[in-house]
């Protein structure tokens, strides 16, 4: 029975003839035409409904995937558009960072400049009226990107002279930081004070220092 015959049979069917109790569900072949037509129509409707549901569900999933992909592409596009619009600014910032890095590296003494730095520290102390009792370069401390050079300093002078010396260290052409202050009174030669301090300078860690 094709679909045309099926539709014609259903149109001609009289509900008064409907008697489901007379149908033998184990013998479909002997069913009356109207029953066969009704069963096939029902099966056809169920098949269409299932197929439609599965197809719509797949379409909905594809739509959700497409919308998610669209959002990701939009975000990526906005990020790249922002980066492209600010490319000149990024380049200028990179040049500025490289310049600043170069200035900082130039303030780090090389191995050959360390003795000169010790002389500068000694001269700074004597200029401020201190007596430098000791200035020794201690063992280097290797860090990730630089090498730390500790310097032990012992000096004697007045409170104001010690303060002027510490302030004057900031004017050295090389980076020097001060740590571990100890100031002791000298009863025999008051008002002089004895200061012990550890200074640290730094040099850039080069490939030769990797070992």
C-alpha cells in the first residue's frame, strides 16, 4: 500500500466501523484494510516524529557549537585587533625597556671594575671624615640572572660622618645596596662610633659564569 492509497483509505474510513477488540494482533495480515491503514499511519507518524526529534536535536547541537565557535573567534579577533592597533605602542615600550635594561646593566660593575669600586667606596668614606678600618670583597653569591658581590666594611667616625657616608653611597656611579648595620660606641674615643656594614653590588651573569 503506497502513501496515496493509505491517505484515501483513511479519508474513506468510518469511525463507526472501528472495533479494536476484533483485531488479532498476532495475525496482522488478516486485519481489515482500515486497520492496516491506521496502523501504518500511526507507524509512519511515529517514525516521522522520531526522525524529526533526532534531526532537530542534532541541528540544535550544531547550532550551539557554531555559536560557541563564533564567540571564540570574536574574542580572538578582538584580541588580535587590539594588539594590531597597539603594535607601535608595544614596539616603543620594548625599545624603552631595552634602553632601561641597558642603563641598569651599565651600572653593574664587571669583574675588572670591582677594585675601582672598592676605591670609590674608600674615597667616599674618607671624603666624609671616616677612617676606613676594613673593606674586603667577600665570596660571590650566584643568583638566577646576576651575581651578588658582598663587601664587608668597617669604619670609625662621628654620627654625622657615618650618616653622610651612607647617604653618599647612593651617588656612586654603580649600584650598591647596604645591609646588616652595626653601630657600636667607642668609650675610649667618644664621640666616635664604629660601624660595621655589609654592602652589596651586583654584576650581570654572563655565559662564562654559567659554570
